[in-house]
């Protein structure tokens, strides 16, 4: 019975992602995606604790990621479109397509402490930040997204980050101490700094800084090992 707990958590993740889509409210749907992020963490933790990892669980987890962190954020982003009609569909399509490719690629790679490309939950976290900022009437973001070029560029950039070969450090091992996780600690710290300075935009800014920190960390690590990035 205990071995079914991770799968039940993952199914709950899918259900919350589906509800985020059908409710289509910036605030409520954002809260549901936050729940999905927590469930995504806990299903993996439960699987490891109960020794319940399985091939089916891995596939189910990818399905949950696609619904909750790919399709749901893409659809909610579409609700911010400054134009009507089919043109507004194009930018969210980049998110869905790149998210599917990212997950398929991830499932074929060996286990590593680094991600190849931006993980889809991190992309969803970025998009979540945009939704929350729009709910709380961010003038800066509202003005930016009123321009179709910005509305188009944001998903295109996130799509590229997901399928890029850039190495991104994982935040899941940040509980192993400062000495071994200086970059992770810096990432957490910078979020709180942005939360004080720009509270409405702290989430998307912190994801962009995470990407930048990952690039810097990778170059420093490659330079130290004598590898050309």
C-alpha cells in the first residue's frame, strides 16, 4: 500500500494542474500551480523514502510535469495575450513544445547533479511569477506585455532555456550545508533580496538570476577542470 503513495501524490499533481487550466483565474490557478510544485517535490521524496521508485512512476511524473508545468502555465499565459485570435496562440505553443522535448530529453539522460537546460518546474515557477505579478497589477509587467513583441519573446526565451545544452545546478540538495552548496544558497538569498526590492516581480527575476548563476558556476567549474565551455 505504501508503495502507491508516490503515485497518488503524482495523480493529485495532475488534478491540480488540470484545475488550474479550467479555473483559469490568475490568482487561484497560481495557487494551484504552487501546490503542484510542492507535490512534485514530495512525490520524489516519498518514492525515495519508501523505496518505491519505478518505471511507471517516472512516466507518471513526466505526465504530471507536462500538465502542471507545461500546459497549465502556457494556457494561463495565453490569457495575458495583448491580441485576439490565432496569433496569440503562438507564444504559448513554444512553451508546450519545448516542455515536451525537455521532459523527453530528461528521461533519456543519466542521473546527474546538474540539469541540461532549464528544468520545466523552474520554467513554470517563472511563468507563475508573471501571473502573480499581473494579478497584483504590476505596472511594469502590464506595460511590457501590452507589446506583442514582449509577449512573444518571453516564451521563446524560456523555450530555448529548456532545450538548451546549458548546465543548471539543482536546488534539491541545498540542505547539505553551505560549504557544498554555495551557489544554491546564493540563489535562495537573492530571491529574498528581490522580494524586498521588487516584491511583485521577485519570482521571475529570481529565476533569471538563477539561470545567470548557473552559467557563471558552469564556466568557473569548467575553467577549474580545464574544460572549455
